[in-house]
């Protein structure tokens, strides 16, 4: 499960629009995903959007630009 972060789309991204939300996913990362589910989860200590995918994470992915935290990404805690 992944958290969602706020980020601006670039030429390296695909933008999906759904229910007044823009979902921005890196094109290379998107090519590795067959299905994705985004939902809002309300918890006692933390609430927010979560992402479930069928991606099979490989060790070498950690060196990809899309796997690194960008300095302009903010992870919202609701």
C-alpha cells in the first residue's frame, strides 16, 4: 500500500481525471502497473487517501527517479 503525495504533473507523467481529482502517475511507473485502487481511509491516528496496486516491487526500482521523494512532494496528514 502506498500513500498519496501532492505533486505537479510534468512531461514524464500521465494524468487521469476522476471525480474532480487529477491523478498524476509517472509514465514509467504506470507501465509496470495493471490495476490501481485509490480510496480514502479514516483512522484513529491518521486518515487519508491510500493506493493499492498490483505492482511487483523489484530491488532496482529504488534507484529510479520516480521512486525517490521529490523535494516538492508533500504528504498530507489529515
